[in-house]
């Protein structure tokens, strides 16, 4: 924290003591003792950068400082006091030292910097982990707009990035030293790369990323719908579009302003158009198919005016800044404070009563900071962050956080429910509309499972892939389709045999459930989707994820047949032609691909969910495996799905002719899913399976770069991996899950070779759907 004036009561500042690798030890000590003993601790660095002049703001440290007195330094910096958070500290330091109030969306976390040095003849030992933030303004802030804290700062000035870098490189005695050839050089590299990119080359790169998707029009026949359902459909599409609005906000807090800015400027150049088009695919600045690597930077983001951020200067309208987002996608999305770590969450959670603890780890709320709320509400960063509670975190239900959106969506669903002629659809729509405002989703999820209507809708918060810290928080999504009655009747076999499959799963009986409810399966032709449907398109989903419902009622499944058909034709068939040996290519067919997809979704409903830990405590697989759950669950559904197909063939419930086709189609499908990237749950799960089966000799690589299935080895290998994953889940063994994923979730040479071949011949990675029916409905309703 910044210092105090003589008139203030001086309170001793305590800092958290860290390990040498940056983790909290749980201890805190006075600042003076920390520097005397050389303890590792945390700080913030905030750089203010003027885009138009490419200058950084420097401050001259006050002569009374105990280190680097009178030297030019970072725009603003300070320790993170014990119990404080990084971002709140950064905002407060800027206000205390320079008199500027910035909102949190102005701060871009660039990197974490470790400084280890000794000054003042060995009396001042600085072992400091600093979160380095960048605030990007359009123009320099007039120097007379600053209010300098005399005990900390004696002057400020702007200096060009290149000149400052040169001064540091020469170890200028007037500047606090930073090693520009070391870790701190990242600041200059980031700015240089960001503002010296060639527009034509950048446009070409984004176009290349965009071309990995094959655009396809998804059609469906509406003749089976009643006139009442057709009327309701218009309202449902509008409600689905609201799920999009919420999802944009759930990804990152400055994401909606980025979206609006990109759309507003899309017609200004070819590059601007490409940025907007690829943003729409990913619904964020991070590319789904590139391990969430950012394809945009804060320099592409929205500009906002802050007229009252500083003291008034005659003739100056106020400062303009770019709404920021980090280069690395935040693991907690916008569900948690961006500077929250697992330890802080766990300490807070464990301090709560049991009912609140369940709420904290529940699907339908966000976690926020009281100190941040104080800054936002009072616009007074000098307000102390301490509250009457020992912990800074608190819970906000979705019904409160997204109230403006959910109120509109609720109204639309109630109106659609009043219109529809289907009693089960009417019940679903009214109960979901109520859930949006009450935050209680149990009844509406049961109503969704019982839906028996030609017009099929899934809408609400469901999947938890965006929360990669814990996998707790659900994103909003919507799928609207028309039921394929013939295909739905054909797949009843799988739902009817779930209990039999559970009973025979390759795992110890202790982990098996006595009561698995048959999962109803609905096959639809998709006519619109929204919300968390970015990047690669799902071909099916198995819901709900709420373990209470899974335990009480099982799950339901929806298959998107026209999506599956498009993927098979445009992607899987070309992959098979390139990567499967000629003699086995004939086994890759749509029936096997679609059948395994059905079985994959069914298998989400079997195996361990609610479990008993070795100490006798009841828990769930999701809670125990946390961020590893999604990848392992996807791998389980896949591999156990293969095991289950073989089992059903052995029971004469499926034809023997399926055997070879399902294994070879699965092998081709491995290359399809791994292309989604090893940071995405499905891609990670698929890499695990491919590498495991390859290691067991079930998949064979030939000298021409093609692959085949060894039919003599594949059955045992599939059963072996199924047993390993199911046992890890049954035990809730996070260490074993981590080891399995670490060993097999890697880009091995065989996988890499196959993917390079597909890249070379430009096989699409996924589809980009258009929804002409929904677009026509929206046009007519406007």
C-alpha cells in the first residue's frame, strides 16, 4: 500500500508471506519485517500507456522512500496488504498515488513478475511477486490532471516506450532498474507486437482461422408443428437470443463492450470485418481451436470516456481508455473475481455454514468481492477494503446478477407457454420462466426431462466448461429444434438398457448404483442455438448436470441429427479418407458415428456420480475432481460408450456388423475431436483415449501415415481404460485423475502427424451453422 501523511494515524501494514514459488503460507508479517527477513510477498505494478503517442507514464519516487528514493519508476505500484486482493490494490494505488479512479475493466493483467534483489547495504531484501497491469488510454493524461501523493510521488512524466526501454538497457542511474532482457522485457515485447502488426498479414491470419469452419445451412421441416407452436417459436427464438447476451457477460466482464465495438466498426476495413466474423464464432477474443489463444488484444477493444476520473482540467473532456481483457483466458471466466485463487476460495468456503457452502459450489451463482463492490458503489478507492467479516468474498444468485436479462426471457417464456398446445411444453416453459427469477431450477429441469412435444427446447444454465478453476458454475444456452419422431423411436433401446449397462460396468460393484433411471432420448433437427454454443458445435447433450436430479431421476438426452449429418459429411468422411487405411475405410459410416454419439450421451448417465469417499463422507465426482472433472467425464462417456456398444452386440440387441464399423469410426473421430485443442474438455478426453489405445496396440500406425484398428486388441484395451476411469471417479481420486491426464493428454508424434496431414489438405475442423428458419422468423416478427 502507499504511505501515509504525518497527520494520519500510522497503522502497521501487514503482508502475506509466500513460498518461494508464490503460494500463500497462511502467515502474515509487518512490512518492515518482510523486507528485513527477505520473505516472499505480493505487490502490484500498474503501467499507464498512451496509445496515440506510444508513451508510458513514469512517476518519480519521493525522496523519503526506503528504496530507490528520487528515481523514475512504474506509473503506480504498491504492496498487496494481507487480506487484500490484487485488482482492488491496483485500483486503490492509482487513486492514492496519482488521484485517478479507473473501473476494473481498464486493467489488463500482462504477467506476474518475480523480483529478487538486495539494496541499502543488505538492510532491504525484496523478494516480490508483482502482478503487472496495463491501463491503455487513447491520449496522454494532462499532467495537471494528476493529484500526487507527496509521501509517495514527487513528479510524473510521459516518455516514449522505446526511449524508456533504452534507458533501462543502459542502466540509467535516474531510473529504478529493471532487466529489459529478462522477465520484465515482456512489457516492451507485448506493446511492440501489439502496435506494429501489419493489417494485411493479420487479416490473412484471422481468415485462415475462420476457414477451419465449414459454413452449413441447417434446415428442418416445420409442417409437423401446430399453428400455436409456430407462434410460440417466434417468442422462443427471442428468448434464446437473450441467453447469448448473458453468455457474453459470463465469459468476461468487458466482453459485451468488445462485442458491441467490433460490430460497430466491422465495415471500416477487411481486417475489422474478419475480426468481427471470427469473434462471432468464438464469442470472445480467445480462439477455441487454438488452446484459447487470444486473436484480439486490448488495442482492438472498446473505447470509453471517463469525464470525472481525475481532477478537472479546463478544455479537457476527460480521459478515454480501452476496455481491457487479458491475453491469457481467465480460468474462472466472469464467475469469480479475476484475482481470486483456489486457496482464498477454499478458506472462505470452509468458513461458511453447510447450506452456504453448498451454495458457494453450486451451479447458479457468481462469487464477488465486497471490497470491489465498495469501490464500484462509492467510487472511492481510498475506502478500506476490510469489512466486519474476515473474508472478502460473497455469493450473488444468477437471478440477481442477470436480473435485467432474465426478467425479459421469463416474460417471453410465459407468453410462449400460454400459446403452445402441448401440455408438457407449456409446463416446461412456465416452470423455466419461474426458475429464471427464483434461481431454483430443480422443477424446471424435471419438466425438461418429461418434455414430450414436437417443438423441442432446452434453455437455461447447464454446462460448466467455462469454469476451469472448479467446474462449478453453469453457462446459459438454448437449443430449439423439431423432434424427429422416427429416429427418436429407434434409439429407445439405449435408454431401456441403462440399468443393465450399469450392472455390468467394468468396475467394482461398490461403485455401482442400484437405481439408474432410463434416460429418455429425443432426436431433433436443430433450427436455432444460442448462448454457450461457441466454436465447435455439439452433436448431442446429456442433461441436467445437477447431481440431485441425476441421483433421483437420471438424465435425458437430446441428439442433433442434422448437426451430426453435416459433421459426418464435411469432416469425418474426409478425415477417414486421409487417416484410415484403405482396407478399413469402408467401415466408417454415419450409422456407427451416430450410434456411438447416442451411446456416449447415455453413458454420462451411468457410472459414479454421487460417491462415498474412503472416510465415509458423501460427495460427488464433480466436487472431488473439480477442474479435471469435465475432461475425464467426456473420456468416460466416450470409452464406456464403446464398451457399452460391444456389450449390447453381445446381448444380440445390436447387429454384429456394427463391431468393426464402431471401432474404425471411433478412430477417425479421435482425430476430429483432438483438433478442438488439448485445453478443451472433449479434445483433452479424446487425446487421453487415443494415446492410451495406441499404447496398448489397439490402434496401429502404418508407414504411409494412415492408421487402422487391431480388432484382436481393441476390446481389452477399451475395457481396461473404462475400468481405470470409472475407478478413479468412484474413488473421487483427484491425484489419479491428474496423473492419467498428464500421462496421456499430450500431443504425441502419431497424433501430431495426423493433424498436420489434415491441416495440409484443409479438412474443416468443425461446422459453422446458419439458421435460415430462425432468421426468417425474426424478420417477420420485427
